[in-house]
């Protein structure tokens, strides 16, 4: 806890930027930072099950090496000695890439994936792996080998997925900076549910590749998936992205786009999207959106109500395309390894969207360019789009396995994350409300205008104030997963 003599927060309470500065200034050792976060892990993880596996010995060894380097007076990398976490669906050398699947618990990676390699080069200390659903394709973080991750604000509500472990770890102070990824809201929805910041950068900004994978990613994953960052401050999101987005020759789709661009700090016009007939907005979400409007307006942004092009059509198309890929031979073979809740969830979701023919899939990929062009022109008029992270509050745990009506509710509620992922644009979830239950809103920009989103998020963060770790609600031991 806070040192009563100096008033200095404990390392686990600090954000990554502060930790990096203190370690670089020799005010704090990397070992003490790692020990503090590992002690916090031991105290709160039984109540949330955010972290899986014990990497403490390796983390302390990495921290000791970081301290030895710092003692030489050498120039230090931006994340030198900072404790971070990685998701179980990306390769980390010497650790299993389980991806929430029991059959993969022995799949030990020999080399790092690009996001992990880049954070390692930036000096990060890896303190653990965060939980995710099987194959990271469910909005609920629960799986057979590792169990259920609980929302630290309310264990009866969904923590979000698929980066649910990452969000819960950051929210409770296990680590200040977490890797996540996002294909349909997997970084932003958990961030919103846990009251922290979560960003999916423009697709192509952060390199991706898993050496343990048996083949290339599917086309939908290639165009929609993005490696991102979850944190308790916007400056940490920026730091995490800057260090994670370094070139890696293994990803031919990586784009050398600068994070900071001219005009990022401009007080631009913002389009406010409050929904459509098919998307009923929860009153608490509407209130959070209006609060964000007031704060952005006070900061000098001009906010006007305006609907982005073809929102509902894009949402339906993306879920139909993802659903069709899930029904293909490769994914069906993979689904045979998944647990029963995921199979049920996928069956219910599949029944809500048409299975597309090969010609229809090709037409969908072609139509994407049309939609991207329309949104690009929309961003010429409104450089930023403000909308909810989800139209609804987090659902009850396991809601996606109840029935078709519940699955449809979830699809509609999460459409703001689906649409933006399909278009490959940057989006950050900002926790404008944190109690009694967190509510996140999204700031979305044109492709590779990630910096513009971050600047507006920083304007909101000045009104939100510092986000400190919370103690999990609901006891000290994670209940058994409802199967």
C-alpha cells in the first residue's frame, strides 16, 4: 500500500509510465516493482482468476537482469523493468500458448510473437499470462483448462472477452500494462466492463504472427484483428503502443505509420452516434455518452449528432462473414477441441446470421472497400466519432449460452465494436463512468489517426482523473465455472 512516511504509492498502484521513470531514475528497482505486482497477484487473483500459470521465477530473473543493466549506466529502453502481462493466445518463448484450449496446455512456444518480442526489446518484465476463452472467439472469458475470469466490480456480470483476464489484471493492480487483441471488441469490451482504457489500433499498426500456428490466419482475422493495449491511463496506452508497434519482418501486413501525426491535438468536429432502431441504448450508457459530450465540448471539441454510413449493414455483414469462417472445415476441426459452452455459444450465434457462399464471401470482402471509403469521407467531415463501446451494460455471466434471443441481444449490443473492427479503424474505450458499474465510450478515428483518438481520450481523462486499482468485489476465492 502507500508508504505512510513518504506518501508514495506502492509499485502495484503506479501506472507504467511512472514506474518506468522511477526505475530509470534509480528510485525503484525492477525487482521491487515485480515483487510488488506479484504480491498483489497473490492477494487478488484468487478472487478474479485473471492470471493463469506461475511465471514468478522467470519474472524475478528478468527483473534482476534489468537492475544489473541499469547499474551499468547504460541507456535504458522505454519499458525497462516495467511489469507487463500477455494474453494466452500469443506466443511467448518458454510458455504455453493454450488459447484457452485443454489440448494446447503443452504447446510451448520456442520464440516470441511480434507483440511480445517488441515489449521484450523495450525492456518489459513479463509477470504472467492473462486468461481468454477457447480460441479467443467468445465474449465471455471462461474455458476448460483455466476456468472463469470474474469481473472485479461485480462477479455476477461478464468481465468481457476475449481479453477478459487482461482487463481484470489491470483493473485490480496485478500489472499496469496488458497486451490484448481485438477482432470484434476483444480489448475494448473488457476494458469497458472493468473501468479501464482499452485500445485496438489501426489494423496493421502492430505486427502479429504466432510461430506455433499451423497455418496463416484466416482472411477475416487478417483484415479485422488488431494487437492492442489495456491500461489505467491514456499515457500508458500510448507508451504501450509505441513500443509494441515496431517493425517485425514476420508480418508482411505491418504498416510503418507514425503514431503521432500533425493535427493530433486539434480540437476537431466530433460526430455523436446514439444508436439506430435496432440498437436500444441502456439509460446508463446514454448518460455516460452525454457526460463524454459535455467533457469534450468543455475541452474545445465541437460535438454534433451524426450517424456514420451503413452502420447496421456493416454489423450484419461482419458477423455473417465471421460466422461463415467459423463454419469452415478448419475451424470446425478446431471447434472439436473446444469446450461445450463455446460450442453452444457458437451454435446459437451461427443461427442468427446466414451462412455465406464463396461468392458472397468474396462480395463481402469487396464491399469492405466501399464501406471504408464511405467512412473515410465521413471522417473528412467529422475527424472523430463518439459512440458507446456497447449499447448495453455487461451481461450476466454465461448469457451467451442461454438461448437465441440472448445471443441476439449480445450481437446487437456489441455492434459498435464489430463495425469498427471490420473497417480496421482505431478505437479506444474510455471509462467515463466507473461506479457503481463501469461504462465505457469509444472514440474512433480514420485509419492510422490513432493519435487523434488518444488526444481526445486524454482530454476526457483529465475530467475522469487518475484511475487507481480496485479490490475485487465478492470475496477472495473464484467460484467454480458454471458448466
